[in-house]
């Protein structure tokens, strides 16, 4: 079952004044509600005249939307999102099959509980299908290109190999979709995304999807990242390091995936033999008199071990492998974000060079180039912040995943141990003398 | 068994050695020789250290001994030898007779054989067996001089008896059936067990790959690195542990194999009974027909059709003198036959009685031994589970420190 959302703070919905202001100057967590906070970070602010700066003294440019989001991102980096500060809970559960004339598909229930002002109601319950999650992810990538968007479980399944309506497949997918939404929920910028809000709340998502283009222009999403084929000369050291890390990381995960699959395969082959092994003891027991019970006992024991092994293999297939694959997909999408960052930097550098070549006597740098520089800096800042968050989450996720793997193996051996220990008295039993 | 040899004498097959020599066809061959060491027990208990006698024997000499015992004591379930060739192997085991592990297991099997014979109330008293243990030179000649090979029943004769015997003892028929089934089920068990061992080996060994990849991964991690690295070490330990586990399991397989071969020995006793019974039935039949012939000649009546009767009718009767002579011969034969039949009957009954006594002894031994084997197998499994829990618990702790 999906994890239950943590209980909301008993003091009721937080007042807007109590929410941390994204543009506050204070370096401490206590934010004075000096300004009316607006959660819609995509809209340009009217508070541009205020002289704001980062804790380290760097002046903040409030004219571009990207900077404010990155500011929020950086300020909330250390925010420990435990039960006390959390104000948004999302769960994916209750898969249902829908049979229509054209197609058959599964929908999942998406439940939201929140105190955020961006939501009209404190609770929502909608049904979504995989397509809708895919749409959301694409929208997030479009609208938040400087951020790392969590991965979705694989879209396509080879028909005939996997039954996409089987309980195991649906459950595995449900868990992955739940994780996807939870990761977005935990992200201080992505969780405030308009599309995310609509995804969680709209009764008719398809209508909203159609409006998509219109909405985009209304929001004034002028932050268009040009993929104009600019070539970056060299990646800055820290991003090069991230790129290298991701390369090696996804390689190692791929290896672990192959090893885990091989282990499962070997275990299943072992299981096949065990299933033939146990009953032979039983057959033998049928021939004997005094040894009948001990032999039956051994047969039953082997049978119990078979069951335990089956459970272990199932668990590994359903819980371990999908998470590994998710992280491989994650790495791939992150590498793409790195490339986009390179593009932005390349554009800036190209434009800078072009201007320098013109040798114009200029009093100041043209705004066009300023904007480019801005974009580069914001992108870098967002990416760095997201990477740190990602590293932390990754560490926790893998800690949990590997501990889980160890646990399942321990449980398997404990079940077998119990079975064998229980027949020792049976084997040692002295029958009554005939 | 207070007076069995095992109580008086310590017997071990302590060493195995590769030898080269020339065989009967003067071709060079390589074989393994086994060192048999014996020491009197009595002297030891008095605080003295008795000297150890030793001599070398090869497998073929053990075979000769066993053949001799089987022929000389057909009513005894003679302990079997360990297998001649490595059978029921799984991929890691060698099928090569010269493989050191095989030689080692055979050494243990041969020792077990000698101990079984030495603790058998009847077999332990055999002189040839005693000489096998104590007399290095000339033993082979001694065995051949007993002429036991002549007493051996031909395979064909035994097969014939199996099909044609009319009234075997029901208990032996059931026992024969049981020994066939036992052979079949233990063979099946050993075959599957070998496959199970093979697969289990695969599962454990693949985990070793985790060790390497965790190590490589830890190199690019900061806080996670140590935990991963040390967990990887435990995966290596896990992968390596299967070798000892499966080696121990081979002893269990050997215990099962002994009883697989024991089933054949059991079968041999049943076959002997069938032979003796068939022999008895043939002798009785022969006696009956001779008596009938005699009667016919004496009375002149032909009760049953016989070619002799027809020819005599066609070609004329014999003279009374000829008839008298024939009757006399037949009467002698009948008397002989009756003596023989009496003897055979007695022998048959003796055989059944003594064989059944040994079979009962064997049954108890079998039940005891197999129970012990099953217990030791369960203990092995328990140990394997505990090791598994230990390793994964250690790994889990390493992961928790990530």
C-alpha cells in the first residue's frame, strides 16, 4: 500500500505570513513577513525596486523569473522537510482497470492533502493514467529546464513478454509513480509548479492539456532556452566532474542490474531443481517403515525452503530492480540537463565573443548579453543546488534499497533455518520398539 | 558384538599414494595404493602403545576380497565398496579417478568398508579377511586357492532362476521388490541432489560480482564509499563460503551412496534364495518324474505319453532283463535323489533362517545409519542458514553506515 501521508500540523493551515519568503534577506530561517509573498514564481515581480541581496552579499536581480526560483532553491537547501514543516502530501494508489471500445488501460488514484494557499481545497482526489504522468513530466522539463526532473518508470513494455495488466506489473508501476510524485512534492521549486498543481487538482486534465499552449503564453514564459547548436569549448570543472560522476554511476548501476538479474535467474533454476528434490524424499518415505516420518519431514522442509526462495526472488524482481532502473533513467535525464546547461553557456560565450570582435566602444554590456549571463548563472546555481539535493536523496534511497536487499536475504535464511530446526526433534525421535 | 574384530583391532586406511607399475598385459599403468594400518586394542588399554602394522592394497584387491566374501557367505548382506568410478558428479567435481578429492573420499569409503566387515558378527571371523589386513605377500594366491570362483553362481543361471522359480519365500519376494525400489529412489535422489548443488553453487558465486562492482562504485562516492566497500567484502565472503558447504555435503551423498550399493547386496541375497529354491524345485521335479518312470516300468502301464513308450510299442517290447536293469538304475537314482532333496531342503531352510537373521540386523543398521545421515544433513543446512544470516547481517550493517 502507498505510504500514508504524515498528519498535518494540528494548529490548522499555516497563515501566509508564516511561510518563508523567497526573497527575504535574512540568513536565518526566521523570515519576517515584510513583503506579501507570492508563490507563483513564474510571474515577474513588482518588487523589483527593493534592494535585495543574498546572504553572502551578492546583489540579487529580481527582474528575471529564474533568479527568484534559484534563490528559493538555495535558501531551502538545508530545510529539513520533516513532519513539522511539510505542507503537501501526495499519494498514488488504488489502480483500476478501464475497458473501453478503443483501448484498455489502468488509472491510479492520486490523493493530495495540503495547507498551501496555492490550492483552493485542503484535499483532492483525482484519477490519472500513465499518459498523464508522462505529460506532467514533459511539462516540468519544459517549464523548469534548469532543474532535475525525477524519472518515470519505463513507458513501453514489450507486449507478450510482460503482462501489463498483471498485479505485479501494476504494483511495481504504482510504486514508481508514487515515488515520482513524492520527489516532486519534496522539491522546493518543482512542487510549486503550475502544471503540477493542475495535475493534482483538475477534474478534467485533458481540457487543461488542450489549453496548454495558450496558458504558456499567458504566463509569459519568456524563459526560452535556445538549442541553437552553440558549441561549448570546455565544461567548467565542477560540471565536468558531475558529468563524469554520472557516467560512472550509471555504468555501475547497469552492472549491478545485470548481476541482480543473473542472481534471480540462478535462483529460479535452483528452485526448479529443489522442486524435484523434495518429493523424492517423500517417495522414499513411502517405501520405509521406521524412516517414513523422518523422510517425510525432510521433504516438507525442502518444500518450505522452496516457498521462501520464491518469495525472495519475487521481492528482488518487484522491489529491487525497478529502483535501480529508475536511477539509471534519472542519470540519463540529468546528463541531458547538463548538456542544456552547456548550451546556455555556449550561447553566452558566443555572443560575448561576437561583441568583443566588433570592438565597439560601449559604455556598458548590452542587455541581451546580460540576460545570457544571468541565465548561465541561474542555471548553474539551480543545477548545483539540485545536485546536492539529489546526492542526499540518492544516498538515502540506496541505503534503504540495499538494506532492504540484505533484509530480504536474512528473512529467507531465517525461514529456512526455522524449517530445518523444527525437524531435528522429529529426526531424533526414537520410535516405540516393535 | 563383543567378539567382533572391530573391538579388538583398530583399523584405518590412512593414506593413499599414486603408483605406477605394469599390468597383466605388461603395459604401464597408474593406480592408487591405499595404506591399511592395524593396531591391537587390548595392548593399548593396558597403557602400552601397541605397534602399528601396515600394508598397501589397491582397489582391485578390495574387490577381490569382497567377491570372495559374497560367494562364501551368500546369506549375508555383504557391505559394499565405495564406487569404482566417480558417479553423480556436478560440474565442480571431477569425474577423474585420479582427482585428489575423489581419492580422498574413496580412502574414507574403503576404511568404512573394512570397519563394516570387522564389526559384522560372521564376516569378522573370516581368515581371508584377517589375512587381507595383516598379510602383505601371497594374499592373492591364498584367496584363489580357496577356489571360491568355482562356487560363484553364473549370472545366467541366476536370471533363469528368477524367471522360473515357482514358490519363493514371500518375504524374499517383498525384499527383492523393496531393494529394487530403494535403488531407484536413491539414484534419483543422488542425481537431483547433484543438480541442486550445481545450481546453488551458481547462486553463491554470482554474488561475488557484487564485491567487485561495489568496490568500483565506492571509488566515486564520498560518504557512501566506506559502507559500499565493506559490504562488497562481505559479498566476497558469501560467494567463497559455498565451497566448504558443498564439500561437506559430499559426505552426505557418500552415505546415501553406501546404501544405494547396499541395496544391490540385499538383492544378491534374494537372488541366492531364488537360485536355491529353483534348484530345490528342479530336484523335486526330477525325483517325481523318475519315480513315475519307475512305476510305469514296473507295472507296465503307461500313464502318460512318453516317446519311449511309443517306440517300444512300435518297435517291440524290451526284454524283462532289460526292464529289470532299468528299474534298478532308476531305484538307485531315486534313492540318491531323495537324499539330495532332503539335504537341499535342509540347506534351503538354513539359508532362509540365517539370511533372514542377517537381514533383520541389516534393517536395524540401515534405519540407524540413515537417520544419522538425515540428522547430519539437517545440521549442515542449519549451519548454512546461520552463515547466510551472519553474512547478510554484516552486509546490512555496512549498508546502514552508507
